[in-house]
C-alpha cells in the first residue's frame, strides 16, 4: 500500500492511475492471448474417442476439403443402439447433458429400406459435437447405422465421422 502513498502521506492519484493502467494493459493482452489460443485450438478436427474395437475402413480418412474430412469405422458383435449409447454418453460428458443424439427416422425404418432399396440402412443415429467458439468452427458429427448386405457390411455397425474445423 505504501506504493500508492505520496511523500505527503496521502494517496497519489498519479500512482493509482498508473497502477490502473498497468492492470488494464495486462487484462487486454491476456484477453488477446486467450482469443488467439482459443482460435488456434480449433484449427484441427475435434477428436471424439472411437467406439472400442472399431476398425477404420480402408481409404479413410477421406478429405472433403482443406478443413473437413470423413472417416468410417466398422465394428461387429454389437448393435447400432449400443454404439449410439456409447456416443450419447460421450456427448453428455461433452455438453453437460444438454445435447441428445437423434435417431432418423424417429421410429421404424427408412421407407426406402422397407421398399427394398439395397444400399439404404434401416435407420441412422446422429450425434453432433459442436466445439465452435467466437468466430471459429470445430464440429464432429457422428452417424451410426447398421450395415447393409449390398455394401458387404451386414452384421456390422458403421460409424461415420464427419469433421469440420476452422482454418
């Protein structure tokens, strides 16, 4: 406190103003540094742990653009609902229980699947991990669907990661 007191024993407004200016400059520099670090952290895909024992399919990751990619995994010995429950748990941990995975269609199967279209899965469950910030984007959408015979994935569960990030 003696730093703020002048020779006459009273608080020096010049010293108080200088201290306030220094604190302000430190706060502004800290804010700029925080913004730059936050933005730089979004210049790569947001990584969500892959379902245990899932294997990445050949030919992936597939670059969709300079700042997006698609990765497909397959896993056997489980159901699409169990895989979706795993990603719902990860999404709940990420968002604090505010986001939900969405099943499409909400019940039943896609009409095309019921009509016998060979490469259409019966349903798809999507989970969106949005880690975007101020003026920056970092999204990973995970689609889970049962495999289909025409793609030689029957009995498997396909897990598709579509990732977009800021440049």
